[in-house]
C-alpha cells in the first residue's frame, strides 16, 4: 500500500515509524532503568534492616529481650514486615503478618540477586532472607525474613509508564507531522521542475530546468532533463524541416503529373499524344518511387540496425567495379576517373558500395568537362579513409555542415532535376557510415571539393 503513496507521504510515514521505534526503545530503556533503580533502593533498605536485626540479636540476652527490642525499632516502619523463627517456631513477627504469607501469594520469579519477589491480593512485595545467632545460646541459628511492601513503587511506575506512553504517542505524531513538513519543503524544487516540465510543448521547446537553483541531489536530474529537452528540440526541428522538405519534393512531380493529366483530358488527343503524357507521368512516378525507396532505406539505416552481411571489404575492388559502371558516363562528360591507394574494412559490401557510389555520382554531376574525379584510399593508425575529390565550384562554408541533411542543396545551381536526385544521397551515405561506426565529412577550398569516408579499425 505504501507504494501508492506520494513521495512526501512515504517519507512522512517512514519518518514516523523511525521516530516511534526510537521513542519506544528509549521509553523502554528509561522504564527499565527506573525499575532497576527502585530494586536497588529496596535492596539497600532491606539489607539495612537485616543488619539492624542482626545487631539487635547479637545484643539481646534472650528471646523476650529480642522481641522487645525489635518491637521498639520496627513499629514505625509501616511498609516493613519482619519475621524471626527457629525452625517452625516463630520467635518474632511484626503485626503485618499477612504480608509474610508468601506461600499464599503468587511468586513472580525466582530469587534475583538475593531478593525475592511475589504478589498477594494485588500488592507487590520484595523480601530478603538472612540468619543470626540465637540469643541465650540456642542450638541453631535463627532465620530472618525481611519484607518490604513496594506498592508505592508500583503506583509510581504505573503513572510513569502511562505518562511515558502518552509522551511517546504525542512525540511520534509530532515527529511525523514535522517529517511530512520537512519532506514537503525539501521536495519543493522537484515540484517546480514538474511545473516547468509540464509547461514544455511544441511552441516552447527551449524551456530548461533551473540547474543552479535546485539542490545538489536534483541537479543531475535537472541536467539530464535539459539534455533530453535539447535532443527533443533538435529532433523536432529536424522533423519539421524534413516534413517541409518532403512536402516540397513531393509537390513538384505530383503537380507535374496532375497538370499534364488535366491538359490531356481537356480536349481530345491522339494516341501518340496520350503516350507522350503517360511517358512523362511514368518518369515522374519513377522519381517518386526512387524518393520513397531512398527514404525507407534511410529510415531503416538510421534506426541503428545491425549490419546484415558483415565481411572483409577490399575498398579498391569496390572502387574498380564502380569505375567500370561510371566509365561511359565519365567519357560522355569528358571527365577522367583517377584512383590510387588501397585498404580494407569490415562491413556490408552492398552498403559500402552504395556509399561510395553516391559520392562518385555526386562528384560526376558537379565536375566541369575536361576535369577529373579522383578516388584515393589512405590507411592510418586506427582505420582507413576513402576520399572522393572533384574540381568544380566551391561550396559555401556555411553550407558544409548541412550537406548531409535530408533534401538539402547548397544552392540552386547544384540542383539537377534532370538526374532525378532528391537530395537524399549524402544523407544515406552518412547513415551508412554511422551504421559502420564511422563518419562522412566534406571540405571545399581552392575550387576542389573532397568528400571523405572514415572507417575505424573497430569495424574490421
């Protein structure tokens, strides 16, 4: 049941239980100490009277003298009773002889530290036994029993224990209330953080937790929440941009198909004209198909999937195969393909080939006729790097960090609708590299653009 209580209530309940345990233990210790103190006082009183009787017995001349002397000394002690006997013969007994009838009472326990305890008719007694030499040269020593009525101690202990119980109850309730107030006050920063987090929505994702104004124990939680809000803000911004870019990219081919279809339906057309419209729509549909396929591939890769077919990939073999594939396009555009270096990594062959192919295709589109596209492979201490360089227009420095974003184009001059590209190739390349534990980078200066794929040794 305690698991369903609030944190403040849990702390209050636990504090109350701890306080009650401590107070009960302390109360029991005090009560036991007082009881032990009364036992010590009663023992001292009984021992004093026992020694007094023994001294009187030593000074007495006969039994009559002993009885007279004891009556003079003990008559003023109303809570004290004494009995002296020889065997079954009672030599002397105080008037309160009923208190001496231990056998008619209920024995509480065995003698403890030479004291005897018993109760009779609701009264409690403590007694001490002893011996003394009989006056008049009796053949055997006399046995002495000194009894003390401890009812006044019992009354005091009853009142004391009742007071102690009331104090423990009141102190426990007060401690619980103070504990609840302390927990409620201590958790105030947490409630402020809750209010702050509740106010966060898509319109104000820049809200952050007050790290400096919360206790040290909650500062880590505040920083963790701030990091989460930061990631959410970035991801939401990227999602918003992606949605906008996706709508823009899909609108163009759909509008083209819709316009051509409406124009074709506006009046009668020949079969050749209809075939031309269908061919144009087919091209747009193919463009949409490639775009959707790339988006699905990109989403799958970015979800942190494991490599489907990891193996040792010789990079120069993949570059050689791609040179054969792009050779006709390069010759048509009068672009030279140059390759140097060698190296290997571990990963999925098809994914790595697609990443290199995306960079080569991008380089061929943006290389001026008569120039070259150079692919170089460099090995280094903890991995291997593949560079794809081409000569062309410099990319603005402000655009370099965003080249690997979805649908991003540095400028309209670098957009080539005729190629069917949707601005997803570099994003796919970066996602492939992250799946292999590496990264893709880009640099541009002095009319030379270079994309690099960095594979770490952890992939091998």
